């Protein structure tokens, strides 16, 4: 028996795409899934944003912007805590003096 490995997704303003469920299962095992939009762009969205309409059809209330694609992951404005020298002098907010100088 052949199992369907693709579902259709409809979003706001006529946006459409598909999910390859063999790579991005919708069983809750992943927090995010990837949708391939009609224009070929991949976007990742939280699984919780999908609403099942039928066996192979889902609705997405909010279509993500380009900032949510794999290629354009937002970068943090400060280095992660692991990158900070724990022996360096810190202010009350946990920021090192060197970090203050870098941002001033």
C-alpha cells in the first residue's frame, strides 16, 4: 500500500505550499516543520501553527516572513553566555566590561 508523503498547506492571502511528511512528520515528534512554498522557498514554522482540515490538507493562520527561513536565521545581538569569560568582571546585569565597551 502506498502512503502519501506530502500534504498541502494553505496560508493567508492565497499562500500555498507542501510538507514532505517523510522528512517532516506531523506526529508531534518535531517542534518545527518545513513548508516548501509554491515559489520554491523553504520556510520553517512551529508545528503548533498548523490546523488540520482533512487527511492531506492543513491551514496555517500566519505565513512566516523571509526572516524565518533556514537561510536567514536571526543572529543574537550579544554572544551566548558560554562565549563570555566567566572570570571577567561583570556588571549587575551579567554583562562584562568588555561587552559594554564593544557596544558603546
